[in-house]
C-alpha cells in the first residue's frame, strides 16, 4: 500500500542524510520507525510477535523436560 507523507524540508534532509549514513533506503528507515511505533504501543508486527504476546498474556510458559540419562550396561 502506498501513502503520501509530507515532511518539512529540514526533516526530509535529515532523513535523507541518515539513510546515506546507514547505507539504507528511505523505505528501510520508514519500516524501522513504524515497527518501533507499533512495538511501543504493544501492537504485534507479525505472526511470530503476535504468538509471543498471546502466550505471554495467557501466562503460558515453556517447560523443559530433561531426558533421562541412559544407563550403561554391565
């Protein structure tokens, strides 16, 4: 989906320079910024993140069951 976002000239220049400094595209900067914003507000950004949040909210925990040691013959 494409959206038009307006920036003042100073902000646009700083974002352009930041992209150059990080050898990234403007789209990569935008993706990172929006992912950080969603994370800040507790909104999962993908399925993996949603599953983690759901498990955390339900109080589910992973249990590790150790394998019993094999007895040596003799």
